[in-house]
């Protein structure tokens, strides 16, 4: 994962974490005799996680609600904002542009891929948060229960460290590494998704889909602004982890923008529709006229005069709730060298993305117009 020259010098804290990881990895797993109280905690956490893991909207709200209760858990807000983008990508598949570029089978395959990843991350991350909350309520660490929630040994070591050191930055980076590593074998290396999504939609994913733009909206002086990042190599675990670090940097390193983003998020409940942040461009009601000859309507992030807005449905009207198979068992953690991801990022991230995103919308619409013109010609 890391080339020798890319490995930063680990701090004393990281060396201590490394030693603890190596020690626990060698330990033979033994089943503890859990108390009635501990069993009850595990069951309550599972029940609450399942209740909130119904769909992208319920997950996204749960992350924000938890962050508002525990602002020291930065990943909860990062997870909320990234999960919003996941929901927008899901509804795009039934919206006014991508639904004209993809077959219904392709859209369903891609939705299943997005939904599975969104579901998996929540059912891994949220039990950790609830166990942390329970530890606070009881005034003692309960992280020895993490293995019973199928959480990696890596996070057991990290949460123990956080309980003592209160290093919010290190905890957030560890959660980024954990969730992306957790997804790798279960989604990115899943043979079904490889066949139905990556292999069949490879060109469209690269050229058409706007899923690679992650947008963070906020209001400044009454005007909606977008900041964010673009993921270039979705199938690379290394690149996704580095993206997570950049997104965290972007959200939390500018205190004024962070407050404005938080205010926007709390004032605009997530629905899955892109109308949530750009009602002048998107609408959750289809304003298009069937059969009308298409013409370009997006210019410089605005809808041209007399044109209808882009249809962007709410999630509840785009996709039904899904029944998921249980998460695959197994610990992703194999190599202590992942601690190199837990070092501070020195890179300055400016987050300029609005222009790129607008250009993507224009290209997508042009692709629809071209496709329709070709189909008319062939008739």
C-alpha cells in the first residue's frame, strides 16, 4: 500500500498503537462469559442499529443526530455529509438525466452497489458510536464488547486509545481507514458487483456518472456555496482513504465554513433529492414535457430561461427499502502498516468544485441530447 519513501515517521503514540495491534493480533480469541447486562447492551445496540439502517435517509439523519449529541466524534458529521452524497447518487439514477443514459437493469445494479455500501458502513460504524455512548453513560470503557458486534480489532485498539487520549483527529482517520477497508472485500472485490457494475458500466462510470463529485453545501451571506472533492480512482482502497482524509480536512480545517456547513445540514433535512441544496436547478417534481425535443438548459450552474428544472426525486419515491443479507464475517485487519494513514495531513485543500460539477451536468445533458438525436435518426 505504501512505498518505502512514502512512509512518514510514526509518532510515539502511533508506535504504541502499533505494539498494541501486534500484541492483540497474536492473542488467541477466547469467548468471554458476558454478563446479563453486557448481553443486553449488545442486543439493544443491534436493535437500534437495524432500526436506523432502513434506508439512506434514515442512516444519514442518524449520523447527524449522533454528531449533535457528541460533537467530539468528527466522523459522524463527515459520515453524514458523505452519506448525503450517496443518497443523491442513488436518486440520480431515477432522475431527469441519468435515467435517460442507463437501462433500468444498469440503474438497478448500480443502486444495489451504492445501497449495499451505504448499508454496510452504517451497520459497522453506528454500533461503535452507540457503544461509545453507552461507555460514557456508564463512566467506563465497554470496548471489549466490539468483537461481539463484529467490529475489527483495529478499532478496538483505537477506541481504547481514544478513551485515554481524546485525540479526535486520530480517531477520525482510523474510522476512515476502517470503513473503507471494511468495504473493500465486501463490495469492491465482490464478484457480483464486479460483473454487474464495474465491468459493464466501466465507461459510463468514468465518462457519465457524477458520483465521483462529493459536494458539501453551505450558505454564506444568503448564497449557496459548494465545496468538495472529486474521486478519480474509485476502485483503489488507497485512493479512497486519501480522499477521506482530504474530505475531513476540508470539513473541519476552516472553522467558519465548518459552522456554516453544520448550520446548513441542520436546517435542510436530507431527502435524497438534489433540490435540498439547489432548488433553482433541481426539482423533486418532474416538470419535463414527454416527447419534447431536448435542448441544452444548464448554463453556468443556472437553468436557462423558459426551461424546466432537472428532475431529482426524493429517495422514498425513487427506490423501495431493500432487504439485505447479513454482512459477511471476517476482520479486514491484517497489517499494522495501516497506522501510516493515521498521520496528519499537511496538504492544503481548497475544495473548489462548483465549476467542475456544473461542467459535469452540462456534459451529462449533452450526452442525453446526443443519444436522443441518434435514436430519432435510427427510427
